[in-house]
């Protein structure tokens, strides 16, 4: 009696396997990798980028190049166009692709000197968050050991550099009057505009120093800069009055007199002759 081998695949099953794996017939066709292990100067690139289904080939290649660059490298459009043969239009489009899919982040920031720059961040794995690099914080009021900011001080109307330097020098010499008034550079920078406001109001440096160092409390000064800031504000002198132009005195109005020669009325401090009679008399005297 004939028997069947239960382990032999059926023809139909054999056809399915062949259809799903067409390369089994030709094991030497298709891609072959000849890989060597990198030990230096290499960049790890994820398949999510290398085989991205939506990014263009230019965008993928550009992202690989960007991820291989060191921190601080310039990757603006002009710099990339100078490096590669593609023009600025194609490079700009590729950068927008990478930004849309999370491989680039571009933000505009204001730096301490007031300029606005564009900061570009390359993400080798979008969606993976990590702490960002600390950025320069805006300048704040100096803080004392207790954590409280110094009180505000008056500001000069015209903060000329020479005036602020004079105020800084004055604050640096306060420790000669009282060693407790030794100020840090940060405290001095905060207080200098307040001293300049006094000097701007025609207060002499000696008077400012006297106002800041007289009648100090006998106990230790835990926050000398805060005390000086309070005095600069609370005891700020009034601004000097503006000089008003002196008006000319009104003209003198003499009383009416009666001329001794022609009985005509005229104004003069004393009785006598009018101008015409005095002139006529002078001519007669000269003829005689």
C-alpha cells in the first residue's frame, strides 16, 4: 500500500514560500554589505532617518551631514550652499523638511548685547527630549546672602560715563570712613546710578559721603548695600531750580515839569527847560 511522507511540503505550500521569498532562488542577487567596524570619526544615524518614508533624499543626506558636524558649526543656508553644489533654494527646502519632521529646531533669541540671533538645534531622534543647554539669563538685581534684591536707587537724568565713574570711585572710598561699608563690584554697580543722581543735583562728593556714612547703626551691618540704597532714595535732595532770565528793569517815568522857556509840559526829574529850549539856548551861546 502506498504511503505519503507527512513531512513533505505540498506543492501549494511550496509555491507560497517561493512567492514570499523570491531571493531564495538567487541567493547572490541584491545588496551585499562589506562592513568594517569604525573606531574613530563616525556618526551613529538611526534607520528612522536613513529610511524615512517621507523625507527627500537631499533632506536625509543633509541631516546626516548636520549630525556629523561639531557643536557651534555654521549651518545657515549660505554656508551650506557654499559647501554643496545644490543651490540655496533646494537647501532651504530640505531644511524646512527636516524642521517639519522634528530633525531641526530653529528659534530666535535675544542675546545679552541686544542682537537677535537664530539658534538651530539638530535632533538625531525626534521626540526624544533632553535638558537644553543653559542660556544666558537676563541681568537681575544683585542679591544679598539673604536672597532679597537690593532696593531700587534714583537714576540720573543724563548718565554720562564720567559721572558714573565719579560715583563708583566715591563708593569705593566709603570703607575708609567705615570698614563695614566694603562693597562688592556688583553692589557698587547697582548703587552708582543713585550716587550719580546726587552729584547731578549739584551735591558735592563730600556731602554725598557725609550723608552715606553719618549716624550709622552701631551693630554689624548685614546688608550695607541695602542701607546705602535706602539712604540714596530717602534723602535724595531736590533738584536745583532752573535759572530764570533776569527781566530788564522798567523804564523810569519822571514827573511832568513846565518848561521855563516855552511853558510846554515835559517829563524830567527836576524843573527847567525842555529839550528844544535847551538846544536853542545852546545854539545862541555858540553864536555869541
